[in-house]
C-alpha cells in the first residue's frame, strides 16, 4: 500500500518535471524566434498603439541614438497625466521599432528645491524654444499655482530641437486640446526627427511687387516654413530670370502669391506662366473681391468691389475661375459688436460674423484630412473648368449652411450680426461651396502660339508651350495666410489665432501641408491626418459617484477574498471528510 503510494508520487513528480521541461523548451524557442521576428499586437479599435508605416521607417532608419528629454512630469492634473502617459507609450513604440536607438527620460522641472537653479532651468528651456506656463491646479483643499513645461527637447545627430507636446488651442475646451495633442504625438515625434535629418533645404519664395502681404503679416507662416525650406522674398521684375535659373530650371521649389491687390503686367504673367511650364509650383491666395476693412471698422459698413488683377485668363487656362461674390456661412467666427442702446453705455459682445467662415476639409486628401477648421475672411467661391490633362481636387468647402452675396453691389454691414430676429440656419440655403482647389497634371501655356513682345524669340526665352507634370493650389482668400499683429503692428500673433476670440484655427497646418505637398514632402502628411478617440473620465460624474466607487474599490475586493476563502474551506472540508 505504502509502496504503491510512493510509486504514484514518483510518477506524478516525473510528469511535473517533464511538463516543466517542455514549458522551458517552448519558452526558449519563443524567445529565440522572437529575436528574429518582431511584432507588436494592438487590440484597440482605432489602432492607437500602431505606428504608421512612415513612422516605422523613420524609427528603423535612425542614424544614431536620439534622446527625448520630456519635461511633462511631476504633480499634474488628470488630463496632463493622461497626456504624459500617452507620450510615454508612444515613445515606447518608437523605441521598440528603432531597436533601442530612440531613448527618452521624463524630467520634473519643478522638482529641484533650489529656487535659483529651478528658475535657471526654466530660462534655459525658454531659450531652447519651450515656454514654461503657469497652471492653476484645482484640488479638494483648494487651488495651487504650478509651472509646467509641456514639451520635450530632442537631441540627435549633434543638434537639439524643441518639441511641443501640449498643443494649446486658445479658448478651446482643455479636453479637446489634450485629445488634439494626443492625435498629434506621432506626427510631432516624426516631424522632430525629420527636421534633424534634413541636410539640404530647398528654397521657396513669397512673391512681392503687386501689393502682396508684407513680412510682418506673413511672419508666422514664414517661421513655420523655415523649419523645412529656405524662405525668400522676391520680385518678378517683369521677366522670368528671378524664377528660373540659367539652365531654365525653377530656382524655387514653390512660390506663394499672398493676397495681391494690384494688376499683374503681361511680362509678369509670362514669367509666372513659364515658371509653371518649367515645373514650378504655385500656391495662389487671391481675393477676387476687394473689401476696405478700415471703413468697416470705422463706420460699421463698407462695400465690396471686384478685384481685377489681370489673372483671370491665366487661372482659367489652368482650370479654375474665381467668382465675384462673398461667402456668408452660419459656421463662422465672431467679432465684438456694441449691443448697447444708441447713445448709451457700450455693451460689447462677441457676435457671429458670417463673413468670417470657418471652413472644413472636403474629401480625404492628405493635405486636409482631419485638419482643424480654417478661418477665412471675405472669401469667394471657386469654379473648376474642364482642362484636359489636369486633375482637380476640392480641398476646402463651406458648410451646408451657406449664403452667397454677389459683387456688385456687395454692401457689408456689421448690423447683420445683431439683427432682431437673428438670422437662422434655414436662411443659409447654399452648401459646400469650394474655396480651395488642388490642380495637378500637365498645364498648357496661356501664351501658346502667341508670345507677345518683347518675348518673341524662343531662343532667348526658352519658351515652353506645355508643362512637365506639376501642381498648384488656388485659395479664394488671401487672409488664410495672414497672421494678426499686436503691439502696434510690431509683433506677429500665431497664424490661425483669431484676434478677438483667441481661438486657434488650422490655418498654419493648412499652409504647411499645402507647401509640403507641392514640394514633394508628403511622407508625414498621412501621420498628421490620424484621428484618435479620447476616453477620459467625466469629471462631473466622477465627483457625484466618488463615494460609490470608493466603497466598491475598498469593500468589494475584501468581500471577494472572504468569499474565496469560504469556498476553498468548503472544498477542503468536503475532500478530507471522505
């Protein structure tokens, strides 16, 4: 009896050892195969932890070790803690695909007890491009003041570059700002590495000489573009020599024509035409209607006039027509209006200003996919013309509640913002009017078969009647690229920030995406178009149910352990009672 029991125990022990041996062999084989085959599993519905193919390529082709010093750490409110955790998880993904070439560390800039050293760190980070911001932290016992630095410094290839993590959105809902920041994380990391990988910057240029926007009103766009390109400002000077080099190749990868207000001469048009024919790319930001803003500000009303710049035939030949009308959209920005009684105390309120439409993306072009609303001002509609060999893509369109006002007469008054009764959506019966169009293909010269004097010798001019494959973008509002100013016009506000509401719109991203696309830098555009679903706690509901969840978290685990103990005791009693 005893011998049989011993033999049974030996057999059982032998089986357990065999199972353990098999398990160890399987684990060893899995680890061995895993050293050659790399794969990560993402079980989220929107692929939150799955890097795009562009990001994987960037990570796998790192030319050395990159270090992200992330300063979003320490005692933070719940939303920023979530953003910090998402940043860490995103960097973990990049580190895994880079084979350890991407490293990171999280630093609490407020942790140093020495105030002098702490302030020196804030000053150093500010000089590097990360602005410390004060934060009012609400706690159950009250509120405390804290300084945070929601950004990182990337050190790579002997250089350093700042990277903002929290994308501030003016007066936008903080949760929406955090969601947008999380959506942008992958792009921001890609973009930071991409900038430090650039060894040669192509040139782009703003055209001037026709009343275009001055440097202070394009300062924000220029600063953003300078991270990728050498940005110049040039005059055409009535010949193509400023746009084409001695070999008749474009001197500039792309050019920007930003809100001109005077007539283009025929020689200037020929220069632009031949720039396109030789492969150049243009971003046209044109106002078909001229609206004197000074009269509107001073008197509360003004008039709109057709803005003839002698470009209609050129653009028509390429495939678009800008219309002499103004767009009014129920989805719009606001301006301060005096709602007080006439002669009484002013009562300023922000009212809907239908002439400043907020335009959303149209279609799935990588230029505008998941782009924030773009703020326009006194925009017009665009018609596309059938041109063989030219593909037209509508990038931006008005909302489904739009009105069109023909010019002339085009009388514009602030009274429309405080009508009684106010205008309703039902009165805006037009919808989805195009205001930005991408043209791609082979264009035909406007001057094919009739080169005017003095460009009548093809030898001297190297005239081309048809273009190689190229592209251009036409926007029916020059203010899309215009930043507001402060301090008497000496300092530029960020492009897309509304002067009155301080809301941040997608103008800068739109301009950058357009120029990246025209210049062939399209690798990162799909990454920027990524959209994630933010899943944060409802603060109001969390406070209301706080006691309930505390009880559940404290009592339920204890009850489960007690219940498990009772079940195990009953099983043992039943087993040994036999």
